């Protein structure tokens, strides 16, 4: 057992007690710090063996072969760390970022940097990180040094710089996309959905206009698949409209979804021992909710997107993200029409139980038994 596995396993046992008993501010302060330390240990830890996914779960999208349909969601490896770890654990791909053009320190309030808290009785979490990252250029330079592995595409999540003049932000985003393309990135995810930067993306028309510019200046000339990531709260009618538009412009797909800010509704779904800390977090930071509370919403929106994508002339995929923590959850989103899936909160839950075997545990039940040999049976 590696140090990261041991710490995750111990933490999973004490976490419910800490969240139930300690003052809410202490819990948030501790886990905001502990999340960063744990991530550091995780990426420094090496699985004892290479855990390649079963070959039959692989798939080809946009001419790229993914050796499995599941990989990390954006925000887990913000600085381009964890590439070897993801490969050795058996992920289907690797996703870096979200990055912006300018480096960002992320949010700090009431003496707590990068606020984060888990809700252990509800398989959920809240964060108000505010897109901390070292910038497109730094992460692209790191990715350019990665060794390449077969059937293991590299993706990157990018966002407009919050607070920057819109025209300049778009120019810098395009610059970043090309830096990544030159660094060997295979697919892209445009984060149009972060609830933690204080920047309200100014509506569908502005988004549509941005997408047209990105099509002209990146999607068409590069030929690279670009996904658009929306929130798990996104209005289903808007998703249908966005799929039609993005598909007609040549985007590669849609990722559904980012964290939720529907606090009132999700509060009711949380287990009661988690509500005290949840109330403190929302009151103090706001932030986005992740994990199990998103699952049903994501599933519903995947169906909407799939239906809207059915009439598109070009290849367009749905990537499900939100509340995936088991083989059954993964099977459900794939059956609903997603072609790929990502996990974040569920990844850490699973890691506490299965350690570096987590992808194997989730992917193995998806393997269909071999059909009976020809001529076998009556
Ligand atoms: C601590 C944390 C940081 C995140 N950072 C990002 C980010 O930088 N970019 C992004 O698109 N999503 C980010 N997300 C959202 C996740 O990518 C994912 O969409 C969301 O957590 C729902 O998936 P889950 O239920 O599997 O956690 C973050 C989530 C968490 C919990």
C-alpha cells in the first residue's frame, strides 16, 4: 500500500466524525489544506503495477482511440501534473487544466485559501477554488515534454480569463489553444461553466458569437476536437440549442456538467450530518457542489443532448461528468447516450476504497462476457 492509499483509507474513516463534530470553519480550513497535500501525495505515488483497462472497453472518437471511456474531470490536474499516474492507473485519457492565459492564485477568504470541503455522508463536496493555475503557456510547455502512450489521448481544459476585456480574453484563449495544439494536445474542453470566478458569462448570444470566432480561428484550421463544458444546472432547452449550434459549427461535443450552484435544492438531498458544514460553506463562499447530488441532473441532460445531437451531420459526442463513482453509474451514462465520462469527487471516494485499482474496479464489470463459441449448446 502506498502512502497516498493509506492516508486516503484512514481519512475515509475519520472524515464523517470530523465533519459531524468539529466547528464548521475548522473542517473547511482543514480540508482546504488537506486536499492540496493529498493531491501532492497522490501524484507522487506510483501504482505497484501498470493497470491497463480491459481492451474491449476502448473506443474511437474523432479518429482518436481512448483505451477506456472514463478519465479525470477538469480541475484535478490543473498544472499538468498526474499524467504518469493517470496512465498507470488505467484511465482512458488524461485531462489537464482548467488553465487561463494569465496565471491565477485562486480564491482566498476569511484566511482560507482555495476553499474546499467534502460531505462524507452524502458522497459530495463543495469548492470555491476560483481557477488557480499557472497559465496556458506553462502547462503547454509541460505537456510538450510528456512521453506519448498508445490509446491514451491528452486533453486540456481552457477558459477565458475572468475579469479580462472580452475581446482580449478571446485572443488570449485562441493563443493558448494553439500553444497546446503545438505541444501535442489531442482534444480540448472549453470551460464555459465555472461558478467560482465571479464572472457571469453574459448569456447565450455572447457564447454563440465566441463559438463562431473559435470555429473560424481554431476548430476548422486545426481540425482538433473541441468540447464545450456546461454546468450541471444548465437549462435543458439551452443545452439542446447549444448542441445544435456547436454541432453545426464543427465542435466535437459537449461535456455535462460542471458543479452546481442550486444550493436550496441540493441542501435537501444532503444527509443531515453534512448540512451544518454545507450551510457554513455556502454562506461564506458560495462555490459549486459536486458528486452524487449532480447525478440525476447530468443523466437527464445527457439524454437531452443525445436527442439534439441525433440529427447532426457531423461526429458529436456527449461527455458525462457529475456523480460518477461506480461501474453502474458509468454504465447508466453510457446507456443514456454519453460516449465518454469523467469523474472527480467519485474518483477520490473510490481511491479511498480501491486505491490505485480504482479504474480496474469500475471498468471490469463493463466487460461483456465472451459470446458462446459457434456451435456451442443446443
Ligand atoms: C476541487 C474541484 C476543482 C474543480 N476545478 C475545475 C476546473 O478547473 N475546471 C472545470 O471545468 N471543472 C472543475 N471542477 C468540476 C469538475 O470537473 C466536475 O465537472 C464536477 O466536479 C462534477 O463532477 P464530479 O461529481 O465527478 O465531481 C472542479 C471540481 C472540484 C471538486
